[in-house]
């Protein structure tokens, strides 16, 4: 069997544990074991992922169907084997200097 030491336990919490143990005719150590056993043996509720939690929150509003817009055709990819088309160059702007 393993040993567990609990440090920095508040005085009020220790007092409540002592009173609870006395009410059940147990030592404080046995009462702490029973509390831990009960807490760790109860069945865990499954943790839902984010999508399931969002769905559960808004499920009461009912199902809403949104129309799906038609997609536009994709433009053709550029031809990489041809040189780029020459683009006209802008003349440099002439700013006045003082």
C-alpha cells in the first residue's frame, strides 16, 4: 500500500474532516481514504469536443439549412514555360526638392 502526505491543509478543512470522521466512527485517515475512493470511483462523464458542445448549445433552436452558393469557375493556372508579358512602366515621379 502507498502512503500519501498532504501538506498545507487549512485548519478549518482539517477540523471539518475530523468532525466528519468522528460522526462516522472512523479515523481521519480512514475518512480521507473513503472520500478519495468515492471521488475517484464515480463514473466519469465523457468530455465532449468543442464541436459537440456548440451543437448541444444551439440544438434547441432547430435545424437551419442555408443555401449553398454556386461556385465560380477557377481561372486557368499561368503558363510557367512562357516569358512574362511586358508591362508598361510608369515614368518616375518628379518631386520638387527644396
